[in-house]
C-alpha cells in the first residue's frame, strides 16, 4: 500500500508518500516563516494555499516516476487540531486529490500521528507517549480502543510557551532552537567558570545553583506553562541575562515534562516511552527523558527530527494504518476540526495490525 499524506495544521505545508512495502517515506515540506512576531493565522493560510499544491505536485511527480500512474492507493490528511483557515485548505486539497485519483480519503488526527510515528519507528508495543509540540503538550496511553489523555497542559502548548518568551525578547519565530542554543552557551560558561575547562558536559554540567527561581506547576499528570512564560519575561525586563533565563526556562519546563512522564509510566505500568512533536528536537529534553527511563528500566524512543516537527510523513504512515483497517471517510463526513482531540479517535488499526 502507498499513501499520499498532506499536512498543514499551522506552519508547515507538507506532502509525503509512504510505501508500506518498503517502509520508506518521501517528504516534501515548505515552512511558513513569519517576518516578525508569531504565526499569524491569515498569513499561514495564504502560505498553505500557495505551498500545498507545490509540495503535493513534487511528491506526486516523484511517486508516478517510480511507481507509474497507479502510485497512490489512498490520500490521508490532517483533520485537526490546528488553525481553521489552514485546515480547510488542506481538507479541500485532499478531497479533490482523492476524487481525481479515484482512491479512498483518510482523515488523520494530527496529535495521534505525532504519537503513531514514534510507535511505528520504535516498534514498541504499548508505549506511553509524550507529545511536546508547539500548540500542544500531553501524555497519551492506549486503553480500550482509544488513546486516552493521561495528563496535559492546562494552558499553553510547550513550544508556544517558549516562543512567547522569545517574542518578548525580540527573537524571530521559532524561538525553541534559539533557546536551546542560548541555554547551551550559558551551561558551557557555567561549567567553564566552575572548573576552568570550558564547555565540556553541556547543560548537565551547570548546577542547581545556576537556576533562577521560576514557577514549576505540576498537578498530578497535568501541568501549566503560563506562569513560567510570564516570569521569564519579567526576568528579562529586570535585566537578567537572556542566556541565563533560557537555561532556567528549559530546565524547569523539561523537568515538569519528565516528572509527569515518569508518573504516567508508573501509574500505567508501561515500560516504553515515545516522544513526539517539534520541541522533541531539543537535545536537553531527550537527554532528561532518556535518563529518567534508564533509571526505571524503561525503553525510550524519539524519532529522527524530520518526523518530530510537523510533517506529512507521519500523516501518510498513520493514513496507511487506517486505510489498511478500512478506516476511510466519505467526503460529506470529512469536515476538519480545529479542536480535534486525540481521545475522540476510535483506534481501528491496532488489532491485527498489518502496516
Ligand atoms: P502542533 O503539532 O501542536 O500543532 P506546531 O504546529 O506548532 O504544533 P511543531 O512542529 O510540532 O508544530 O512544533 C513547533 C514548535 O517546536 C515551535 O514552538 C518551536 O519553537 C519548537 N521547537 C523547534 N525546535 C526546537 C528545539 N530545538 N527546542 C525547543 N523547541 C523547539
């Protein structure tokens, strides 16, 4: 089975072809990069309208060159969650493409796709999943035919919380990679000041004494980031060096995510953790989660970066699993849903999985 996936929930216009026989994924993406500030929904939608036809065309051309005119067996698209104006463009493109090619249409939940790509790439059987993305942050575990939300942010998504601080200090979007680089610079300086040896040891080498006192809010397996974003902004206004804030921001936010992940593993009895979402590209987050898993004898997997940030590869892979399970949708029922939660999705593909 070969599935063409289309993704465009917010910033990344992306198309992909997944070939289940060879387990290979071709991804073509075109990101929206705001000139200033964060993601503007209207500008993002204008970008989607221009970029989706182009990325789809690139993937289809490559697919037909390799497999001939019947290269695609199904078209899968992100139905949500995401920005309504972007989702509607992606939905329209997917419906018309499925009709033109005469193949089934599959509507995928974007957050379930972030999870499933980790399960697929790791080969794990029944992991807990931490989705650490821009607009979302939650823990998912499978129970009785659905991915249940074990814990989640009570306000902002983790990437959005970090980006809110970087916008405040005037850095361009996306802020996450810049915070990672600045935090590493601070840690290297702290390590060098401590032992006179420079940067060896990275962030782990800086100690608790180097941490600013920022809000750390965890309630069971839920958590909150709005207080820490505001406190980081206040610290910058008060003249604290921005690298120092970045270091403390990362350490606090990622410690919160690591704590709730450990609690989810403990409460479910699971011994596998997968990580998904754009913030999962951060080395320090992966390092903290890997150390926690190692300490409790659990396995940890984070897919390679092209499957972590928004991408159509994960939509095509989930689309193939759904199509193999007969989980296609008629066009009249294929409306997009900006608030589509992962626990609304009946998981049809795990029993007798063939993809
Ligand atoms: P969602 O998947 O919830 O719809 P999204 O559309 O914003 O989120 P993602 O690609 O999952 O997209 O994540 C983008 C976020 O990842 C941005 O907030 C960005 O700052 C953050 N990010 C990217 N790289 C890093 C990094 N190295 N460290 C921390 N955050 C990062």
